[in-house]
C-alpha cells in the first residue's frame, strides 16, 4: 500500500475562531532544570510578537500531546474516568477526568497566547472503543480529532484491529466497504497524518503510510517520527497485521532522524506507541526522583536510553500510565519522555525552546507537565453536537437492557470479578455448542472497562445496557472451542508468567471450577504451582483431553500464549459479546441481579 501523498497533509484545518473558554489545568512536577541560554535573547521572548519581521534567536514552541484515547468521546465511567493526584502532604485523591467535550475546552484554552503550538498524539486513538465510536468503525473519533486540531499521531497496535485497509480508510476517507455510509455525507478521513515509520508492507518493504511529518511556522521546523511497538503482531489478531512487518523502534527512529537531519530539520520529536511503568500511579508523581528517569521502568526506558541524541523529546503511550521524565539519551543529555495516561483524562504541555541559529531545540530549557482534563470547565459545544448526532444513531442499539447487576463488577485486580464473569459466560456459551466443554480462559487485555452499578444514562441503576457491554468487549472476537491435553493446559497457565510475559505477567481470567495457586514470591513459570491446578476439585491429568473455550485472539496464540494456538478440533462460535449478552440475560432479572463474583479462583501468594 503506497504512502499517503504529501498533498493530503496540506488539507489542514486552519486554527482560527477557536473556542475561548476558561479552564483550570492541574500541574504536575516534571521539567528539565532551566538554564541560561546563550546570546542576548531569552527563551519565550517572542510570545505575542505578532507582525515583527525580525524574530529573536529563541522561540518557545508549545507541544500539546495525549495518547491512547481509544474512542472515549464521552466521559469514561468508573476507574477509567478518574486519575489519582498526589497531594503536598503525601496523601492522594482521585479526580474525575476525561471526555472530549472537556478535552477540547482544555486544549483550546492551553493554546491561547501560544502562536507557536503543535498538537501530537502517541497512538491508539481508535480501537477498543465504546459503542458510540466502535459501532461506526471509529468515524466519530476521527471527526472529533479533526475538531481538536490534532496535527499528527503515530499509529498504535489498536489502529490495526481491523487491518491495514481500514487504517488507510480512516486516514484517507471513504465509506465503510461493508456497511457503507452512516450519514448522508461521505466520511472525509483524518485531517492529520498517521505515521507508520516502522510498519512496512512485506512486499514493497516501504512504510504503510508516511514515516514522518514536519511542522513549520515562520522558519521554525520540527520533525515528527511515528512508530508503534515492534511486538504489535503478538497483541493484535493475525488478520489485522496480515502482510505487514514491524521493525525495531530504535533503529527506525534513528534512520529517519538521520534523513530529517539531511533535509535540514534539526529539531525532532519521536511519537512512540510503547510505554513504561512509573513507580507511582499518581499522575503528578516525580519520576525524576531520586535521579533523572529513576522513577520509570519498562520498554520505554530502554528505548529512551538508546534512541539517537538527534531526537529531542519522546511522546509515548501504550501502557496507559502517566509520567513526565527526563531520561538521559546515549550522549548523557537529559531528554523529556512523556505519557498522558489514557482515555483523554490527561494532556501533556511541553515547551520546546527552538534555537533559530542552529535549528535545534535548546534541551536545557525544555519544560513539561501533565494536566488533568477536569470536568469543571464548560463543554465544547461543537463536541456536544458531534456526540449528540452519533448518539442519535447509536441509541436504538446501545440503550437496550441485556442484564442486571447488584453492584460494580470491576475489571481491576490480578483476578477480577468481571474477568470471572466473562469466563463463565464463555464457558456457558461453549457448552451450548459442545456439552463437553470443560473450561474457559479470557485474556485480561480484552476486558476494556468495568460494569458499574450506577446508571450511565436513563436506564436505571443496576441495568446493563448493550452499549455498556460493548465497551467491555469491543473487539468482536469469536468464541472458539479447541481440544488440549492436560499438559498443554498447564503449559498455557505457565505462559502467563514466563516467556514474553515473564516481565509483565498476563494473568488469564478463568471460569468456575478451575483453581490454582499463583506464587509471586517465585520467578518465571514456577510462579504457577503445578500441583495446585484443579478442575472441579480434581488434579489436571496431563494425558487427558480437555475442551477449552477462548476468544479467537487467544486461539491464535495472541498475548504471548503460543500453546493456545496449538489446539485441535476447532469449533468457531459467535462473537464474545454475544456470549456475554446471553449470559447476562439468562442469569439475571431486575429482582434477581447477578452479584459480582468473588474473584477467589486463584490463590495468590505474595
């Protein structure tokens, strides 16, 4: 598939007639130590310098960024719609956050007074989206991002949920090939470029879309290189990445940094859909304590330490965590690395001081902070109209009641109540296809939101609507039945904490009747205590055959479970959302709602 024409990227909406609204940003600590700049000028001296033909040497450029929106146009519910804030006295509090009506207001307010402002994103803008966007193949989210004046984004793994052709449609426009146009207007596509520097067409070995994009304003030039994690094929269905190759992130960024340098672009930002794990869940935690970058670990830390010093800042994502860190580059110079959590709950405001004499960023003057997208500001009217328009189309489907719960059924925890409920739903559905189905396994990453008891709309407390269930399981994976030996079942459980999952375990959610002990004091595969594994009270027989229900993603060996890709006697059922809907409908009524499962099937030793 050819790269997008540069002409496409010129159809940018000019930033005029911005909404002027009052917004209160909450500041997080995190900035490079300010240092005196050479020469007579000082950083930021050109703010508001309209009409002058001889700008000073240094120009502050505002970089606004966010990541992992996942089509959350309406305010996310439950824990997905809150951030934790560290207080001066060391305590924490939670703040309700998110929703594009508020995000638009915050971004527009942040841009006021900043003539040099660019907005970038770190991938996963779409995919795993709530029904309002997911039902329409994320066209509503692309429309919202256009209105947000997003300039550029990298791709994330979820941009490939529906394959390369669908990603190209989101970029270039056109009605959906199967479902057609949802309105009387043709879908125009994104006004901003998606960057796919390390995603290659296997045949041509060329990037799927543009590898980089250059922002220019009155002699100031900043290049943006966009990559996603090299391991995308391991966490996306095989069909979604068919015909694509995913290259090393560092090697790719370095390659295109050199190319930009040859073109005279010395200031470079990398948009990387890969992330880290800060030592605190508070968005304003100082991850430069005790030393630069000491408070964050994980893949992005290694990437940041190795990406060429030619790159001046890294906007990251994927792990849904919040951090603003200064991780030293290979030359030992501090470099800003940021992530704004997920779901539009935060945005990052970074000041890049551009040196007109060198064309590069004066790194010692870089400042950055995460801000909460609070809900105490006016809603952006254009976003309200967009949401209302798409909600009108979605309401007949989304508002339908499919079940009842007596309390919040949350997705949080090593074993979660919602994970147990979904596994039980797949086991019950599997037994309608084959009465001999023994157990079900569900990957935790496929559970995207909790079910909350409080009404999200007019349905009433305790009512589960189709829209809420869709938000929980938006991938349209099928429920697959396969035969495994007992030895393979044990091996699959051990793969939760070994192989590619050893550093960051992925604990499968398990159906009723399956129990075992997870000993986190041990390492690797030994953390799953083999002798403790029981099915309906009996030890797993290594030589016996077990009928196992999983979703199609796991059945393809996804999420680092190669053994689950080796099953036999496949039987493919309907999608996993249908299984959940049928389970809720069959097992609950307004007077007898489902109670949250106890999440006591896995005994955890810490």
